[in-house]
């Protein structure tokens, strides 16, 4: 699964994107990870919001 993401990030124009991984706590108290591929400018906004 990680190989596909890395391969897709190496295409032309992909240097403007970053994979962001956020740890999210659910209502039962357990943590899970949520990842998205975003433009570099929007990473801080993605990590700041809940």
C-alpha cells in the first residue's frame, strides 16, 4: 500500500503535494490514524482542525 502512494508522489508536479497523517481519537477513547495527500500549503490547516 505504501509503495503505491510513494510511486504516485513521484510523478511530474507531485513535489507540490505531501502525505499528512493525523492521529484521531474516537468516542470510545481509541486512537486511529487518518492520512491524506494534500498540497503543501494546506497541510497546516489540515493538522490544525479537529
